[in-house]
């Protein structure tokens, strides 16, 4: 099936505009409701992480490629900001299980990504970060 | 951040009139809530019927409003759309907020 490609500025409003364009009716990427909701959650977290940590609020661009298929939605994301600390993706434990007394206000991003996405791969090459994953067509819910 | 409020003697309902609570508006959301919250002791219910997407920044902002009120009052949520319910369910945040399927009724006040 056809892929959708876009390049956006690394800012929170640009991430919002891209998600609206991709998933709000009339959606650029046509997906079943459950898959669309999961895809939007994972992409929001992955893209906002790049804005906040990889570029650390400095100017930059993010490239996104989405390909719907039988297994689900295959996503590739590239940026030229900082590499992941230690070159690996965060574990993504639920902050609720770490700090149940003092309620956490953050740290849910990687937990949501790891819960909803499969086949997560990260590579740093030639000054560029490449993250890829698949949102499965049939999501298992906790 | 557009919000509206419905106030009675014992209840304040804050209606979020935005389709998203996300990284682009989390700070505005907190400020709008801070301004809307009454000093009196009403129950506070956040009406999320118009919100069709929340990300982890938005979720963190809702948690911070809960902390703002605690321990005198508990922030209650109402009318979650499916995508918003999903984020609360996955993160288990649904276990710390009273969540209502519909808005509580406003009792008519004697004049």
C-alpha cells in the first residue's frame, strides 16, 4: 500500500498539526479506529520526545514515513538532533509502578510507545537518528 | 486554551472546549485550570467530552491539576472519549481519578 511521507519542524505545534493532518477526518492515513488511536498515541510520544530531548527545543526537522499494511502501520522517523543517551532506547516502565505515592506527571511517553508498538529499532548513523516500529493491526491491551 | 464553567453551590464543572490536550498546550491548560478553580469547596468535575486526543504531556497536566486540589478536593473526570480513555487505561491513571460516563446533574438552587 502507498506510503505517506512528511517533513515537519521540530516544535510541539508542528507535531500537533502533523497528527491532525494524518489522523483527523478527512484523514491522510486511513486506518481502523483502534489502530488509528494507537498510532496517534505512539507517534505523538515519539515526535514530542524528539522535540524535547533530541533537539532539546532548538530548531530542527523531523522526517516521518508511514506505510499501512496487513500487519499494521509501519513507521520510520528520522532526525538529526542528539543521539539517544548510551545509544539505546529507554526501558519505558510505567511511572505509576515506580512512584505510586507521589503521582508522576511525566515519564509515560516511552511506556506508551513500548506498550503499543512492536519491532522497535533505533540506529544512529552519520549524525542522524532513525527510529522504526510497527503498530500492530490487532493491539493487545493490558 | 478555551474552557467554560458551570457553577452551582456545591459543584464546579469545567468544560474543556478544545479537541486536544497535548504538548503544545499543556502549560496553557494548567494556567486555565488554575484560573477557573474556585476557592470555595465545590466538587470539581472536568468535562472532557470535546477532547478527542491526549498525550503524555496532557496527561501530566491533568495529574498536576489533581495535585493542585489535593488533599482538600479530588479532581473528577467526566465524558472521556475513546482515545482519551485508552491513555488513562493504559497508564492505569484511571485508578486514581473518579471517572463518570455522564456529567453530574446540577441541582436547582432556591433563590
